[in-house]
């Protein structure tokens, strides 16, 4: 029995997929679970496996085509078996229904037979016809208000005025990834009870750690260490002490996550993605930097894999490189928290403790923790930030 190969839906709100390439040729044998083709969705290029054993036949779509979700694009048949007759896809929203080509042809014939009725002579008064000619009005776009739908002079004048009216505002519907981001952030903001805790931290030790550890990593790994790399490593190690901040909200309640996987918010041309550094608490600083570089390159090239964006338990959003002092970030469900990081800037602050404190200029950074109040209360959020501030003040101690 023939098995259809359809364009799959791999992401929420996905309507189409782009066929990048066939990994098997028509007539070639395939095994169930073997890579069959590559498709591109809103966020990544992914391999799709064969749904069964047999021979690839009846390939309907060539590489580069955009295909609605659910449409048959090929068949897997038994050796010697022919692919089923061609089908014509008829879309209805996101659901695609296949109908025999003969039925589609009958529908087309019916439409053709009805065409003459639509092109019959237009009812129009002589004065209206003259006005239409003078004003350059296309009668096909005018709806008559007279008896039996007759076009009157007043209809022509209205149509002529609409031609000179200002053009309507252009609406940018956005790319699929930007629309998906809009849906998810709206859902999070309206369903997750956010609250925010803010701390300022002296980033002097963080700058020193980046300079000293960065030279070692640049020699051994061939890449530059970033403040984000250091923050991922420190946040992951602090989360070991605060498993509730690394937990997730589910329908059943709070789920404790055994792994610490840190998402990094990255801005693309048409939206934001948050690829994930897995097992961050058990990774060295150099390993984190390599993962971050690789994820960044794949994100910018539109080559993120499903595993790259799955499994995040906590997210960091750093806008410091854009000169932002402080901001609040929206949680990515089912995660319970996200850390917003502002720029490091010199500020006048008290240096020292108690009566010995004196005004001084220090490199300061603002951290804002957004938390899901169903999972994290105010005290837990404050304690997490307290320990994170201590880690930033002595990063080499936490990373040794």
C-alpha cells in the first residue's frame, strides 16, 4: 500500500514549508526513519525522515518550492508499484484536502461555463458612460446603484473621487517568524503573572575576568570571549543553588528540571530567537563560548536545528551592546524566569562600606529578573539575584 509523504507542521502556527532538497532520488529505495528530504521552516532547516519502507515515487514538488502544510509531495510505494493518480490540493485555512484531478477538472469546467454570465453587457446610463470616459473610470470596478444594478452618473462621480483619494496606509504583515514571535509574546504577557526584581552590580571583576580568561580562550579556541559567555556560565552555576528559578510551570503544577539549559535571546532581521546552550552548569567557559558562537552563526544563517531551540530552562537577554541601561523582558513559557542585562557604564557610586565609603566611579550594570509568580516568589527571586551579584563580583571563584 502506498504511503504519502506530506509537508509536515513542525512549529506552532506554521502554514507552509519550503522544500530545500531531496536526499533520495525518485525510484531509489528508502527505509523508515531514513533521512528523505530537507525543509525550511520559520526558524530552521530540518531533515524529514521517511514515513515507511519502500521506493520513492510520484515526486510532485521540486527543490525551492513553498508547499502548504499537509499537501502530498511524494509517495513511498512497494517495488514495482506505481504511485497513486495525481491529486490537486485544495486549501481551506491550514488544512489541506486532496481531491481527484478529475473532480478538479470538472470544477474548472463549471467555472468556465459560468464565466460568460460574469462578462455580460454592463447596464449604464448614457450620461454615466460619457462621464466614465471623461474621468477615466474603469466600469468593471463600479457597482451600480440604479434599478437592476444600472450604473448611474452619481456612481461614476463617486468612483472618480475614490481614484484621487489618498492611498490607504501600508500594513506590514511581517514575516512568519515575526508573526510567531508576536503570538508567543502576547500569550506569555497575558497568561503568565510576571513580576520584576532589579539589582545593580559592580561589573569591574567581570571585566577583569573577561580580559584574563578571554586571552586564554582566544589562544585555545580561536574566538573572543563575551560578557554573555561569562553570564551564561555564572547564571548556570547559581541556578544549581536555586532549582526553583530553573523550574517550569505545567498544567499539573511546578516541574523541576534536572538539567540547566540556558537560552540566549538573539535578534535576527525579522524577529528574535533564543537558541539554547545545553548542560551549561557542567560546561567550561570555553565550551560555552564555542556553543554560543556556533548557535549565533546558525541563527544568522537560518540554519538552526530543532535541538538548538528546544529544552531551554532559563533565558538571558542582553541588550548592553546596544547602549541600553535597563529593561524588562517577557518570559518564554514554560520557563519560570528570564534575566534582562543592561550595558556596563561608569557611574558615580559609594565605594566602600559604612563610614569609610567614599564617592567613586565604577563600571555598573543593571540586572532585571522577570519571574513567573506561580513558580517563583519574591524572596526566591531576590535570593537568586543576591547570589548572582556575588558571583559577578568574584567570577573566577565560581568558574574555577
